[in-house]
C-alpha cells in the first residue's frame, strides 16, 4: 500500500540545526526514520516538498536551508535519501520518475518578494544562485526606481531587468548598483551615460546596453576597466574623428564584448555600416576631399587626362547631390508646420530637450482650486504614460515664494502645460 506524507509546522524549525535538511531532529527525526521503512514491506515513503514549501516557505525565511552544502550532506544520514518527492509535487526526473528528496533541483525554489518592489514590476529571490531578480521589462519606466526590495543576505546580489522601456533616456546612478551583478537596459531610449554611472557599471558581471540611442561615450571611458561582459551593439554610433579613441578601447575589450559584430557606424554617411572594431583612425578622421585629391593626383601621375576628367565629373556629381540633399532638408525643416497641417505629416516629432539635465518632463500649471477629480485625472493620465510631472500641490518646496517655485518648475521641465479654467482666469 503506497501513501504520501506531509510535514507541517506552525512555525519554521529553529535555524541552529546544522545537518541534513535542517529539520531532522526530535519527533521529526523519529517520524522520518519510520517513514523510511527500510525493513517493512511498504514502498519508499513520499515526502511532499511542494506542499511543505508552499505552506511555510522555509527556504525563503532561512535561505541556507537549501544551500548546496546542506543538500550534499543529506545522503550521509541515510534517511532523506530513502524518501521520494510526492506525486503531488513538480519534481520528476527526465524519464518521468519521482526523484529522491536529496536530489530536488535547487533552482526550482523561488521566493516572491513584493516588499518595496517597484510598481508593475516583479521581484523574485532565488536562493539557488543567491540573486534577487527585479523584472521591470516593458513597464514604461522613464527613470530607474529609487529603491528596491532589501537583500535578504549580505552576499546576495541584484539582477536587474529594465529592458524595453523606450521612455528611459538617461542611465542615472542608484545606490543599489553597489550590490548589483547583472544590469539589462537593452532596447530602451538611452542617449547618454555619464562617467559616474560607467565606473559603477564596469564592475557588473553583465551589462547589457544593446539597442539604445547611444552615439558616443565620454572620452575618459578609455580609462575605465571593464571586469565583466559588455553588450553595446545595435546603437547608432557616430564614427567621427573625435570618437576615434573608441577603436583602440573596444579592441582591447574584444574578449569581454559579447556582440562585437553589431557595433557598427551609423554616421557620418561615408562610414555607415562599417564595423567599429575593424576600423582605423584614418577611416574616422581623413577628410573625403583629401581622398578625392589623392585620386586626382594618381590620375595626373598616370598622364591620363580622360581619367582625370571622369574623376572630376564624379566629384562634381557627388557634390551636387550633397548640396541638393542639404537644401531639401532645410526647406522641409522650415516648412515642417505647413507639412503637418496639410498632410498630417510630422517628420520632426522628437524630443528637443534630449541631453539636457531636466528634473521633469511636464510642468502642470493650474489653479490650486482645480485640485479636484478633473484636474487630478489630467495629472494621472500624464504620469500613467511615463511622463515625470511637476505638480504644485506635491512638488513645490515649502517655505519658498510661490513665484520662485513656479520659476524653478518651469526652468527644470521640458514642457509646460496650462490647465485653463475659470478658477485659473480669476487668479
């Protein structure tokens, strides 16, 4: 007759036991010895891991409970080695047999950690590899969270996934970076990274910056020592002479860069699609006009007037095309408002404050008497779409003149939105 057995406690066993499953003591020791049933006729006893952990989450309260050192000690006592995982649990071998209790996979045990977890994110602690995972991918973040759930142990590290947040334009420093091992900010809208953040990121095990809008890095970046793996491909790198230092720096990190084939130039046009690691300073810095002069000199040296005329004709055609493109661009820019009104076509739809150090995206200017459901609905609509809003009832500094607060709010915001109401006009 086969049966399975649950072990329940009103509270977790004391953390002072130092062997086996950390629970084989007293009554539990005697019960598990009986359940092992070495000399009886019954099959090996089932131990319902899943129920035990779901009821008390002991491995989350005392993470050392599931350490590899403790699991390796289990076969020595001869008790847990004779106990199967329950047929009600998820622990089965590759061929469908229930596994022994002392071989339960540690990576199956996770602990949800909602305490101070950022809004719309998921925070999970994994005792098996001592990491606290923070999943915030695709949650419309416009800036990094100010705080995260506290680490359960001093040796635990954060693994941060902030990918696919296109409103995230700047990578700002956060105190929890000190205890971070993996940072993923791929496919966001990052346009710049300052030296302070870069020095911190350089110590991460993995830093994923792929698919952003980065055109260059601070020039002192070549003094930064990268200790982990770096992914920076699929960014629109600007391959100008001022950025030629990147060639040597990236080549020195070729064994740490995981996507070297995707680090290509986007501008200027003559460098489009060229791999940065396979370029030279000459490609970055030599003026195209000088290259034309070299072609002309070679043609002249060969004494072929016909070749020289063809070269000059090609140069003139290229210059004419470039001039035509420049004039066309200027005309479109000047008439952009008319284009939009006539054909609802708006090619200049972009953030004109990119790169500026602003505290807010919007300053909401309204009457204090409009702090009502209608006015607050406008505030919530903007913030739910990822905009950082400066709102007087919440963000004005106490003790200062309201005019000073308004001036500071307007200066430190990218846009100003006025809520025109009767209350606003009366004031």
